[in-house]
């Protein structure tokens, strides 16, 4: 029997609407619902997106509409895309207080419904907000994860491709840690055509001239440049969400860096950070261990942020509204 693939997106702003667009263009969902505190905005976005279905790249029909949290009763996947845009000069951690208020508003609605699907969270500060919602809902970590360092990994592939001249589809590598300026590139796990990038640098003088520090800076600063230039980021992260949704619906066993709860991995306990995960029909099905310096994940900025705001988790007030990214 055919089963409708239903995705509910909380937040109909820049990111939420582009996640919906990516799903429409790819044909990876049959039923898409947008939820936003600004109901008229959700209605307008849904209607605008519905207009594009006839010309979608996949050539498939899809139902898209504005709705309420009641739609979660039979949803397969929920995407968290609520929150305001990051302002120029802000870090993602600077958004904590506003985002926690919005998260509490969302959680109050989630507790009124019986959602049994998988949650993918994008809202910033991404690692913390996802883990906060998971704790509030007492959900298993496997079905509640965040895009983590996925966007940094997309940026890494772009930067490396431009620096080396090789197609980004021939480059394999990833970033780990917190989604933000404390993320880091795992240089020993970057391969080009199956050959270690660090080995290629030793063999080819032209590659040896490339500064690894400069590449790391380009990856870290990409978001700041986009925020300063246009006020938000939206396209890359939307394709990340679509990729993860596809991995779930098709049980791909995709190995990709996502933020999930660590229980001793990399020397960390009860915190969430971006690490290579196996993504399949059950969400995060496995964490793939990688060798890091001293076997630990020294994600200091992230850990400080989680510790500093631990009391805020418990004491945050309900938000007056849920705005959108």
C-alpha cells in the first residue's frame, strides 16, 4: 500500500520556505505542511510554493498547505526552522535567549500532540536548541537530531573545490563540532578521488602551497559574509535538510555529520555536537567514530555555551510569539 510521505515544517520564513521548495523540486515529499505563528504568512508562503508545483524539476505533484500542530499526528518528519535571522556581528550563541523563548512556545504545542516521527532541527544555536527540545519532550536521541556541521561541510567542499580545481563531488570530507565558528575540519579524513588530501599535498607542490588555515577561515567566515551581505542564510541549509529527509525516506544509511547526543564518544557526555552519523529510516542509527587528537572532541566554545545556559534551559520564559528565519 502506498504511504504518503508527510513533512511538517515549523517556521515559514527564509529557511522553512526553502526547505519546502527543495522538497517540491526533488519530489521527496508528498504532503508538506507549514506552521508559523504568523498564520497569514504561512498561508501566503504555502500558496506561493503551490504555484511552483506545476513546473517542479521532478515533474511530480505534491500537496502543500499551511496548517496547525495537529498535522503532526500522522507526520513522518518535522523540521524545526523557527527563529529570527542572525544579525551582523552576532554569533549563533548570541541568539540563545530569543531562541529558547521561541522553543518553549513550540514545545507547549508539541506536548499537546502525539508526534511519533523524526525531528530534524535547524533553528540556531542549532546544537543547543535541538538538544533542549529533545530533553523537554523526552524523545530518544535517534529520532531527534540537528543539521549540525552539515552546512560547514557543504562550505568545505565548495572551498576545497575552488582551491584545488577538483569537482566537489570527487572530494570527501567533513567538519565536526558545533555549528558555528568553533567547528573544525578533520583534515586527516579528507579524500580526493579516494586519496588522502594530506598525502596529495606532499606529492604535489601546487597543493602544498594551499594554506590549510586559510581554508578553515573561509569555511568559518562564510556564514558571516552571507549574513552581512543579505541578512540570512537559506539555500545551502535547505538542501541539507532535503538531503537528510531523502536519507530517512529511502533508508539510505547516509554517513553524514549531524548533531546528536554524545554518550562518551570523543570523551564527551550528555552534550550534543556534530559528528559523523548513519542516517536511515530510524533517524540517527549509528555514530561513526573518528580519530581526533587525544581521542577527544575539544569543542570548547560549544561546551561553554551549553554549560553557561544550563540554568536558562530550566528558567526560560514562554515566548510571546514564534518568528521565522
